[in-house]
């Protein structure tokens, strides 16, 4: 079954290729494609092959995206691996989404190995770059005489600070007997990071008895076995974490491979017609006056929480642009009027815009009228805000976002923390307070804004000729020449 899907690899003779292996989620596919495009800017003679995994659950529709990239970038070829199936009892559990992903990746290992062997017959594979979720595939490389010559790299779509915490996870596991969730706010000492309250570690690893924890723990032990760690960040954004990793402090008992900080890698996305209307609305607002609230591709709040945000925004008196997602995915027929406090939309219509589901975030953040961003701390969102010089209020919801909040607030000093109650609920008065603090020239708001502009310049410098990220990319691609 595997062989017939791989035939097309034999059509080219000894082309030089890089193989990329994203985990099965549209966001991760997009990130790896962007990395592929970046590599092509440095080495246009290479071709990029992307191994696409189809999961037996909804991981986002990738077909239109793949078609668009194939049409515009002929040097990138997608290869669809055979669909993985999972036992129904696994699919029907309430396991973390990450657990299902790991189950798929586990079953994918022989298929990926076979695909690579097949590619290697007719191509020179200079490197195999995998999404950090996929790191345990490295096991297959070490035991296969054909594959073990191919250098492997782990691509991290989260901050270097997150990577530091994951590289250090086996050490934490050995030295601390409890689950992070039981340690509550006990501060963890992780090289390169400010003290991290245990509850702020990445969500799927809070509970030791969870399968997701086991999978991550195993997966992180493979990071140091790779030939390099490629991170979507830049040197001057996270100098302490990057140095701690590079100096080997996060992996005490084994060498740490070279670190390549090649970011910020921002994904260009198309705008739909209806989304342009919000940019027109922004055109009519004063400079840096609007706070933008948007919570990533998965950020969903309860009706009660949406209500509280609305009250907080109204009381703050600030201009706002708020993207609201449906709180109950069961009812597709929802409208903003019935969801938000009675009369809210009408009362705030002169200074607020609320849209359903999606906005062209990169363009919005770059708009001159936007002066602040309330974010769920997804790393792409954070990098997009940094590139636009926009300070943030950090309101983490899932994945590694609570760790990102600590780093943004304590280390990079580019965000204010949104403080939630124990149950994760944020009151209207907290929303009002933080939004006001961010948007007015209070002491905090002012210094965050200055810092945001400094970081914007630093990001630009990192990507310019002679900048640290350009140099890291060149170092990475040059190393393949010798291979
Ligand atoms: N995004 C967008 N419009 C929206 C919500 C999200 O364009 O209304 C984009 C955003 O610009 C970012 C990505 O979706 O590039 C979200 O990635 P991030 O890492 O911030 O969070 P995730 O969705 O992975 O949690």
C-alpha cells in the first residue's frame, strides 16, 4: 500500500531536496511550508518535499491551502502519506488533542521511514526537518543504515523559552515526584527562564498520569539527538533562553545540538472580501487608539465570559476591535446581538467593531490605528504583534500559552498579564483595568509601548542583511553543502 503512493519520487534524478515533516494540523503545516519557502530564499537550487499526514479526526482542511502553495511555488512538492486510522475507543475519548496526534504519529513512523527510503533512492536528501511534535521519528533514523546518514532537525514553532522548558522536562521529571498541576504555584527553576509557576507549564503536561505527558516526555528526549534545533524566534527577543539552550544547560547529561534562531517567520495569509471591511473601519479611527482582541484559531469563551469581556470593554471607554467565536459549536446559527449584553453593540457602535470568527490579523496589527492587542499568547500571534510594534495584554487559553505569558510579562516585558480566577474566569473589572492600562499613557502602558517599538526594530534587524536570523539561516543551509 505504501509503495504505490510513493512512485512519484522516482521521477526526478538525484535532485537535491529537503524533506519536511509537519504534524497533522493545518497550523503546523503552514508553519513548515513557511520554513520551506524561507530555505528556498537562501538556497533556490533545492527542492522541498513535504510529507502530509492525514489524521482520522478533524485537523483542518488542508486541500485548498496545498493547492494554492503548489500553484505558486513549484519547488515545493506535497506528498500525501496513507491515511492513519485509530481504534474507535481512542477517537471517542476525551483525551487531549495532542494525545490523538501522538497516536497518529506513532503509527506513521514506518510509513515516513518508507517514504524517505524511497526519496533517497532518486534524490540527495540534505536534511529532514520535523515539527517538534514528531521528534520521536528520530528513533527510526538511528536504527536504519539508509536513513542514518540524513541529518535531522527539530523545528520549534513556539518560543525558545518553551523549548528550554521541554528540553529540561526529563530533568524536572527525575527531580520532582509530583504532577505540575499538584504543585500549583510552586516556582520551577528552569535554565534561561524566569521562575515558572508549575501551573504555567504547557497544558498537556500538567498531569503525569495523562498519556499526553508520557508522549511529550518521550518526545523531548529525542530533541538532543537531532542535528539541530531550528526555532521561530530571534536572538535579541529571548537572549537568556537561547543562551541557556546553546550552552547545554537545559540538557545536563548529553550534548545539545546547534541552535538556529531563524525568526520571526510570519505567515502571509490571504484576505477575504468581508474581512477588508474591518480594515476600512480601522482607517476611520485615530492613530494607535484601538485595542484589538483576538484569540487564535481555537480560542473559544463561554457565553458568561464573553459577557464579562463586553462589560469590561464598554466600561474602559476605549476603542476596540473584537473577534468573537461561537461559544457553543453546536449551534451554527448564532448572532452577536443575542450573545452580547443587551444594547452593547448599539451603545459602542461609534467606537467599537465586533466581528464573528476571523479577522486578517497580520494586517490589523500592522494598521496604524491599532495600539494594543489582547492575545491568547499563541506564538504566531505574539510574533505578529512584535513585528507590528504593538504591546499586549496576555490572556493565555491553551497549549504552552501560560508559559508564554510569564515570558512576555517578566522577561521580554512587552505585555501586561490578564489575571484570571482559579477557575480561569476573568472579571469585567480586570478586562477594564488591563485594557485601560495598556491603551492609556499610564506608566506601564507607556513603557510597554516603547519596548514594543524597540522589539519591532530588533525583529527587522534580525531579518536584514547581516542580521542574526539571516546569519542563522545561512549557517543552517551552508552546513548541508558539506553533507
Ligand atoms: N489568525 C487570523 N485571524 C483570526 C485568528 C487567527 O489571521 O481571526 C491567525 C493569526 O494571525 C496567527 C494564527 O492565526 O497567524 C494563529 O496562530 P497562533 O500561533 O497565534 O495561535 P493558535 O491558533 O495556533 O493557537
